[in-house]
C-alpha cells in the first residue's frame, strides 16, 4: 500500500479513530515537505478512491491526460501551480500552507484542526 492509499483510507475512518491515530503519530512527528512525487501519489490515490479514470480527471481539470499520467507516475519534472490546484479542486482537495514550526503538534492542535476541517465540510 502506498502512502497515498494509506491517507485515503485514513480519511474514511470514523472521526474518533482518526483522532486516536493522530495522537499516536505525535510521538513520531517530523516536518513533512510535500514533493511532486508524493503529491502525485496522493492525487492518484484520491482519484482511484473516487472511481475516476485518469482521462476523466484530466478532462475535468482541463489538463492533458499525459500530464496527469506523468504526475501520478513520477515522470513530471515540473508542474505549474494552476494545473495542480485545478486537479486538487476536481478531487475536492486543497493545498494548505502554514508557518514552519519546529515543535510537535499537541493533541489540542490536532483536535482544533479536525474541528476546523469539519466546519468546512459541506456534507455536514
């Protein structure tokens, strides 16, 4: 299972289970820098979980199928911000920027982030 598939599965867990897993992750928290490779894996995992083909996602995001294929299979040297945000938007995802921090998040930090995410979820 790829890291992207693991994250997609994690998102489908009940809220309380996610909080427990987040708490366990605090003990091994490291600063994570998103790379184009890991972004491609995340996009592929989310696309598959939604039952979309590469062709369907590429069409909805108004990008070339070969561009999406290269991104998902670690062959994209560079990819513009606009294309990435269009892909993420179709998948119902977004990039989140935050100030770099050297401290580990507390359980309260993670719970607050989860509450914020729930407030933005239009399904509730």
